[in-house]
């Protein structure tokens, strides 16, 4: 994230909640725009979204100008799996 975002700090959290594992990544960079999320050059983001959706998960990315970008991925745990 720091390469494109000009971020100096990245926070990462991983936790389990109600049968899901949730990964949250937040940086303090310039904030991704909606055009960058949906644009024709966003192959990396499209690939991430597709892989998450194939596992019946949720993928969310949003940015706030000058305040950073947050990516949240939630994946369901299947029977026999444990998070953390």
C-alpha cells in the first residue's frame, strides 16, 4: 500500500467473529479514489475481490482523501477450521 498511497503507517488486524475471519488493513496515505477502485488498471484489486468472492466472502475497500485507505476482507470459516 505504501508504494501507491504514499503511506507512512499501516495497521493490520486479524480476528474471528461469528463464524468469519476478518482481515482489516488501513494506511495513512492519500486515500484511494472510487475511480482507482473500479478503473481499468485495477487488476490487482479485481483479482483480490474475485478470490474472496469465490470463497463466499466479502471484500470492501474505501478511501478518504488525505486520510488513507481501508481494506476489509471477511471469509467464512468452514467446519473444522479455526481462526488464529
